[in-house]
C-alpha cells in the first residue's frame, strides 16, 4: 500500500517482515550510548521499552522490547519458542546460573526453563548489571573463603543490551582473573555466522539461538558440569 514499508529482519531463526508507515532514517548506534529507560517512560508504555537514546534537539529514540510485544499479542509461540524439557535429557546436577537479557519477557522465559530443570537463577538486564552481580558474589565468596564457582557455575547472556552488550560483557568476564573460569553461553535471537564468529572471538564457550529449552538445558549440563568437574579435579 502507498505510504507503507516492510522492514525485513531475522528473529528467532525466522525471517520477519514488519510493516511500518514510514522509515525516515536508519541509525547506527553504539550500545554504550543506549541507556535504560526512565521509570516514567517504562510505566507509561507498559514496560515495552528496553532502552533510550538521546538524539538531536533533545528528543529520545525508544528501543522496543520486540519479544515483549509479541508475547502480549500471543504470537511468541509462532516463532517456535520451546519451553518444554524432554525427560530423556541426562541431568547431571542443579546449578546456580546468571542470566543477562534486557527483555523482561526473555528473562521470564529463560528463568522458567532453568527453574523447571531445578536450577537457581540470578538476573541482570545488561552487562553492567551482570558485572555488578558477579562482583557481589565474588565478595561473598571471599568473605566465606570460598570459590566464585560455589556461587555461580554458568552465565547465559544475550548480545544486544543497552549500556553494555553481551559481547563486551563476555570479553570482560574472560579477561578477569577470577570470573574467567565461569563458562559463558551466548543466547541471542541472532543466528548469522558473523554473530557466531564474534561470540568465539570474545571466548564465549557456546552460542545458542533463543528460545529452545532442550538445546539450552543440554548446554547447561555440558558446560556447568564440565567446569564443576575441572574444579573437583584440582
């Protein structure tokens, strides 16, 4: 139709077309320039905004929580979101896991999958908050003369997050003298080869496209258990 455009993108293993009335400008913005939305905006727009960027003339550019909008419309299942965990998966223990995702809906889905499998979950909305959680756990470990892996055995991180993206976060974790021992799974809606290569470059232990419960749980037991075994062998 006249005056309408389709933005084509990849989302959760699917090619998606979004109809928009106008496309005035395509912007390339650093994740470090994206801030968490003020509480007033979050409340007014029902929590469907995950980030804001100040642009010219003091205006704010809003980043939508696409997963949250699809969930509200009852469409998230269309993309093959799989929350059920097959019984035949071999379980090797229960772990403490830190998840990072700017989307509250994404965190809810991942938390549900992990808790259904018996794991304890910590949450963070971006890399900055994720590092804050790790430092708090490290302080607790030091106070109890224990190891950080007694408090967190695995990290599952999204890539696209305001403030600090998941690749930058993973790089910082792997460069840290203590945190580096914690396995990191990159869990994102991006499935292109470039994203996989970037995850490998920052030394992520695995890459997984959202949301597939069986594959996620398999990786949880593979990498959390692997690090636990390495610790027991020392």
